């Protein structure tokens, strides 16, 4: 798999990202991240591109951790 550059040179926090970015952000593996995204309703599919909405995942994690 080809690795993508994920650095944001403008310092803007992105609202959604690829699976690799989400795994690094939340410290979980790919399968676990897909399961969390599905439960949170945070999956965004644009053609073949699979993105995860970080705002929805953050809210979901906050709700289950209380």
C-alpha cells in the first residue's frame, strides 16, 4: 500500500481523514477503527475513498467513556 503524506502545512485540523490517520489519532488498529466508525456513524464514502469523520468519533468516544 502506498503511504500518503498526512502533514498539514497550514496548521488546520482536518474534520475527516483516512483510516491510517484515524488509527494513529486514536491509537487502535484498522479493524477496531472501522468498527468504532461504523458504530459512531462516522463513515464517509466518496467513490472508493473511505474517510472517517473525527468529530463524530470524538463525540462517540466521549459518550461511551462517561
